[in-house]
């Protein structure tokens, strides 16, 4: 089966687009692509958009956009899904246009959100290159690694992992089973990567949550940009979910902040890129090596 290259974009339903715009520009260092009464797109690099927010009361994950290197790879992947009995639909013209891609197919997973499979993303104009006045480094770690990662909350944990690995073809990176960080709660998470090797483009976990999405992670290329962003969060008085810390599996140094939609955003640096030729799957017993102090009781868990 043709393999997914990377997580090209994410789509959220958001009730307050103006608040999201301010958060993205003034805290995260993202750049606005398009903005209207019903939609907001955000840039992180040369792509015309990486994060798409559509007006909606859900304030949750709506779709994950998976990129393929060629039209043939996409076609073969869709054929494979259909041979497994997956109900795959062809994207209609308005959806294809809103995602700014050449071709799009989609299906739903066991957790009720949509996976979109695409080819040919639109790039921004050379006359309007991505630029963030807030970042001191060379921008965000995207390119072949994609937008970052999602950690979703599984309605049926076993069925979710089976769908992501056996149907979508993602590869398991490792596991974390943590019974210590949150009293009375065991977090059981599986981390999965695509062809280009970001430690995980998608993780899913069994944990209490009213939302499908626990958090979105975006990664910067310069360590100092994590600290500067954290200072902006504190100055703005935004809710911190987890203070700066370090994960044992993907080696990410990061902090977590609550987004205007009520799910988490991890702002990180230094994540592992996997080479499948010399990678071995491990099981970790803690979410964090150090730091990541839970600073906001009642917020989504990391």
C-alpha cells in the first residue's frame, strides 16, 4: 500500500475566529493566510495554509489532512482503503477549493472525525513569503515532516489503534502508559509516525476528555523561540496547562497552553525524526522526564 507522507494540515471547528487570529499572530507567531466571517487559515511556512479554522460551535478537531507525494500514491492508497471495506468519498469542489489542494478523498475514523487524503497542496506566492516578526529563529519545523502532531482521545482505544495502523498504515513509534502523573487516572497512549519520520504525526490515548482532541503540537527550529513564546503566554495571562518540560519518547522540550477552543496546544523544539531502519519500539512509564508541571486543574491532560 502506498504510504502517507505526512500530516499536511489540520482543520478545526472554532466558535471565536477573531480570538484565534489574535492568539495565532500575537502568541504563536503564525501568519494569517485568509480571514473571513466563516473561516480563518494560518500559515507556518511556504504552504498557503497549514491550520484551517471553520466557524462552528464544536471547538474541536474536524479533520486531519494527510499528504501523498504523487497522484498515483494517492490513488493506490484510496483503492487499498476501499478494498478493505472503508467508505471513502471523493471531496466535492468547495472542499477541495477550501483545502487548496489538487485532489482530495476522505473517510471517518472510529472517533468520528474525518481523515482527508490529498495531493498537490498550494504554495504561497513568492511575493508574500511566510514571515513571523515574533520568531528569532528560522521558523517552524515543517517541510517534509508536516504541520506537527495531533493527540486524539480514543472512544475505543483498541479499535482506534487498529484503524490508524492497519487501515491508514501509520507505524507505531512507541507507547506511554502512565499511572502516576494524574491521581486515579492511567493514561495509555500509542504514538505513530508516517513515511517521513516525525516521531509522531498522530497519537491516540485512552483518557477522560469531553473533546476528540487533546492537543495539537507545533515545533520551532530554535530552542529560544519556545522560551519567548512561553513569556508571551505568561504576559498575556493565558491559561498554562503544562509548564516547560521534556518528553522521554520524542525528546521534545515544550510547554502546553489552552487554545481559544479549549483544547491544548503544545509549543515545542527538538523532536526526534525516526529512521525505520534502526528504530525499535519502546514502552515508557511516564509522560515526562522532568518539568511539565500540571498548572491548570480541569484542563486537557498532555
